[in-house]
RNA sequence: GCCCUGGUGGCGGAAUUGGUAUACGCGCAUCACUUAAAAUGAUGUGGCCGAAAGGUCGUGUGGGUUCGAUUCCCACCCUGGGCACCA
C-alpha cells in the first residue's frame, strides 16, 4: 500500500508543554499549518492535522524538583493550560488524535522501537568518555553540546566516563546524507545536516615503524602532500602508544602528557587560542611509505582520537595546525605544493590550497587532484594505503541519568548479562516514586535501592533464565518520543495504539512539516534515523518521514531580542485575543513578515488587521450590484495570487492581496459571486469572520475557487518610456499593438519629443508588457 | 576561520525570468464627523531643490556588465544562525 494522493498530512512540530505557557511567538507556525490545512481542505483533500505533547524531559523534571510537585502532575497541568490557550486561536486540530509521549501506552512503542534497534545491533552499551552536564547531572549527545555548553542549561560540559547506551546512527550516515537530495526542505537546513554528517573522502596511509612490527595508519584528504610529511601524530587515546612507548626513551613524559589531556574537556582541548602541545615518542621513527624517509612520531591532543584513524601525517608546509606545531617544536618544513598561478610565491608561509606538486619525485608537475589519486594508487599497490571515506557524525549517546524519561527496556542478569525485555512485557512503566533527584555520580536516580518503591521496580527476574536481575536504570533522552510521534497519530485508535501498515502507509510521508530551524540537527536527524530503521524493519513503507519542511522564523520581542521570561519581553496573546479576536491575531502573525524569517513584534501591527476585518464585516450590510468586468478581473487575479502565495508560504503577500482586492472591489462595486469568492479566499486566514459574513449573506464557502484565465490576461497595459535609462513618460497601450505602431505613437508624444530634443535615435527597445526604452 | 541567512522610507515589509523601486500594513500630517476625545472616513506621506510643472539623488559600501540593476558579476562592511584543531 502506498500514500493515498487524496490524503494530506499537515504536521506541526509538537510542543513541549512548558509551564510558562504560550507567548505570541508560538502560534506563528500553528497558524500557518492551520491556513494550509483549511486551504487544502477546500481543495478537496482529506486532511490530517493533529497535535500532541512532547512531555518527557528536563524542564518538567527540574520544575518538579524545585517546587516539589511530581512531574506527572506538572505535565498534566501544563498540558491543560497549553491546550486551553491553543484553543483560543480557533485552530483546526484533530483533537481526537491527541498524543502524549509520557503516556505508557505511547511509550510502549518507543520502547518497542528501542528493542528493534537492539535486535539489529544498533543499540549497544559502552563505557566511554562522553559529554556530561554537571548541572543537569546527566550525559549528553554530541548534538546537545552547543559551543561546549549544555543545550538545555548553558553549563559548561565536562568529559566523563559513564556506562552509556549508544545508538549506531553512524551506520546510517551514508543514507542520511544521500536521501537528503530527494527532500523538499530548505537548502540551509539540508546543508546543516550535510555538514553535521560531514562526509569526507580521503586516503588511509600506512607508515611502518622502524625496527618494529607495528604500523601507524593515518587518515588524510591530502595524499598529494605526502612528500611534505615531516612527522606523524597520534591522538593521546591512540592504543598504539601503549605498545610503542616502552621502546622510547621518555616514557614518563609521555605518560604525564596523556594523563593531562585525559582530564581536559573537549572545549579545553579544542580551544583555538590555546597553544598546541605535544610530546615526541623519542627513538621511535616512522617510515614515509612514498619515499622511505624517516620521520618523528609525536603524541598531541590536537589530533582527535575518535575521528579517522586517530592519527595524522603532519605536513607543516601545507596545514595551519601542523605548521604551528612544527614551528613550536622545531620540526622541518618541506614545501611540496605551489600555487598554479604564482611561481614566485614566498615559501616561508603555509599554503593550504590545492596547486601543483614540487619536490615530489615522479609526481612533480601534477595537480593536487591528480596526485591525490596517483599517490594513493601507488601506495595501494604496496599495501601501504587506500582510498577511504570518513564521517564527522558520531554515535548517539542515548541514555540519561535522569528520572523523567522512558525506561530503557533492558535487564541486567548476573548470568545472562544484558537481556532485552520481551515485547509482550512492554511497556516497562516508569515507577511512580517520590525520590527522583539526579545523583550526579553517573548513576540514575532509579538505581537508588534504599527507596522501596524504586527497589520494587528495579529488582526483577531475568526473562531468559528466570534468575535475579536488575532493570536498566538509565532513561531515554527527550528526543526518543519525538522520533516517531508522526506515526503515533496514525496508529492511534480510540485510546490505543496498534502498529498497522494499513493505517500508516496511506498517510506517509508527512506532506508538510512546520517547525523551528533549531531542530535541524537534533530532532530532524534523529527521527530520520529511526525512520530508516523502521523502514528496514518493514514497519513503515517510506525511506523518509517528512517530504516538505518549512522552518518558522522566530518572533522577537519589541526590543528585537528573543522572547524570554528573564528579559521580561514576553507578549501574552490573551489580551490581544480578547481585544481583537483570534482572526486578527492570526492574520497579524502571518502578515508580520516572510514566514521563515525572524520578525520583531509590533504592538500596533495587529490594528491594521482588525480594521480590515471590520470592513469585511460590513460586507453583510451592502446591497450587491450586477456583476461587472472590473470586479471579475480583480477577483480572478486574487484567486491566482492568493493560491500561489499559500502554496509557497508567502502569507504576508497573500494577505496584502486580500486587502487590496477588497478595497478595489469596494470601489468597483460588489456582486454576490465576488463576495462569495472573496470570503472563500479569506476563510483559511480568518475563518470566524469569513463564515459569519457568509452566513449573513447566505452563501457557503465549501470549495476553493478556480480562476478564469481570460480575466487574468491584460489587454491594455501601462508601460513606462525610458530615455537614456530614465523614466520620462508613460503610456497606455494595447498588448496586441505592433512595435512599429507603438514607435510611431511614442515618438510623437510631446514629452518624448521634448526629452529627445532632436537628437538621433540610436536604439528603440520595446519589451512587450514591460517597458519602452529609447537611446539617443 | 569556514558554511548558511539577511541588509530597501520614521517602522514591518513588496517588487514574476534584469524592465515605472517603496505594493500592503503601521506610524505621521491635514481635513470631515464630535462640545471634546476615541472610533471611523477622506486626502497626503523616500530625501533634497521648486509655488507648481518638473528636476535631482536614492535599495549596506566601492567597482563592473547592460539601453536599463534591489535583481547578474567582483571586492568589502555589517546583522542573525550553524560549525569549529574532523587532518
């Protein structure tokens, strides 16, 4: 079964129901999807436009801890409040499909998907150094670290070794990258995902070690610079160091250095201002496989252990970092690339661009691209190198040492080790406990056995051998629930969720998905990953979840800054709704500016929309006249323009078209048909007013009108006359007039004659419908 | 540093493939209605010169291509976002 072409799935990124409630910025996206849904419905589509709550996660939990109210209660209260506020906007949501990620019936399936990941070997447990937020007291995913700080609270992240569940998102790196091409998403967001995935084509090159069987394999994208390699560097984590250091004369120094860099956070290690440091593995020499030259071997923390092979060949002449390091430690610098267009370049500096090879034996004179290939091929023939591909994307740290999340459906058995909970035992319900403060030592609050409520949950039987076992106490991150919620709406029947391709396939992929660009590499990457796993499991039928994505621009406070409680610049929609009504507020939400761009709130802006609606209201009092061509032309042009603008999310211009059409027809005279069409065009934006007026004048707004081409084409048009590039006159012409006819008329006009004042006409240009340009 | 946005009146912003820059809304000014104010309606509203007609300068800055550039090209400046020792 595949997507039903009559079905239109119009989806908002579901909100986190925060305690602060809605401000005027939230409904911008909701208003847009509302307009779009209503518009598509008028076109005869079956619309799915659901809403729900992404309610697990830190804010509710932190609020709960602070105010000593259980998160369950906090969430229930916030949801009620949010929903109440949202309803005041008169949005056309299918509330019978309301979902909540904290509902055990819901997270039964979140856990189910985790089991699928586990079965496929895509979820594994590991104790590795990860990013840890000391304030939230939990591990974080790479994507949740912004400039070295916790995405949630802004605290500086530290490195910590904690037992973690990790998802192998890297296994899907290629597909996540490739399938972006087929998506109708904003290019900048695709680009952000591409950069985050960070595919890089290069070569692995093997350096033998002198008087040893060990080898160092490095990754480089610049095999063309291999002749310029004067040392190789191992990351402090590199396992080869253990083997090599015993033979070097400065073991103590090396150990100290490794110990020191272990304690550094990623931020400290990558601080740009920071001077590079490193230690040579003395008496160890590596052999450059291309020319047999011996080079020194170093350990330095400017090389990352988790990328490529954790080792690099250093070419100080053609890499900034190596250059800096080589200068500091007095390592030779050999130039092997010259810029193609500049033979006399100053060879004391670094040159990092591609160019032409020099000092590279038989490769001299080749371009970088050519040499890259040829050098790697030569190495390949002697088993000292090959082409390879690397990704920046790292596996997803998936466990949190926090209470308010989905329990991971795993038990730890003394005999059997890690055992998956059988699907029939799902959901593993998060126990209702009183003590859920985070601990901070890398353990979860759910491992505190001194609390009897926790102990009762924690101690269980192994599903495998029946012996004593303990539940996994880490919980899932907030992103888990939102990874598949667009499917949850489809499989919800009554109050139950039943996974059924017959329900899913007719609606996927989501036709239109609207939300903030801040999720470009978090939610939008994670859910694409899960979706692909579900696709491989044949649990969904499409490779991608969201076909068209539009990002909504943030609405800023009147001070031009992001609205926040602490800045005190939050605009509460309630008084505006009361004074002007939902129609006017929604109109202004969209009229304020281009949809995907940020916009400053202006308290007065809504007034114009209110005035417009008041005028529309008076339509019910006027006497309709006979149809006339003037109004027909206006309304047909409006049908075309408003439809196109809605399709392209240019709501601001759609609304100005409506305003303009209204005042033009008012000047021309309203007939009933024009009024009906106008109200239909208005109805997605201002449904209350449109329907109320339509009732009064006794028409119905059930179908989106089609425009009549013959009223759209202009027969007469006013064009400007330019003389030497300056507008000097304008003239109304019929579009069927020939250029000669027009030339005749134009050149005899008084203003034109005056401006030419007898000079010779060098050129006469007539662009049909647009302009007449005379050059003298 | 790299990648991506955007820069147009007092303000938010319009302008199809290069073709009358400033649509639409806000604000402001004048007028009408009113005892008055609010609300509403009408007219006007980029700068400069001019009584007007009209002229002239104007889309971040400096160049270029073109009969014609907000739009295309080159260099630079600023705003917002993302990434950041990824070899």
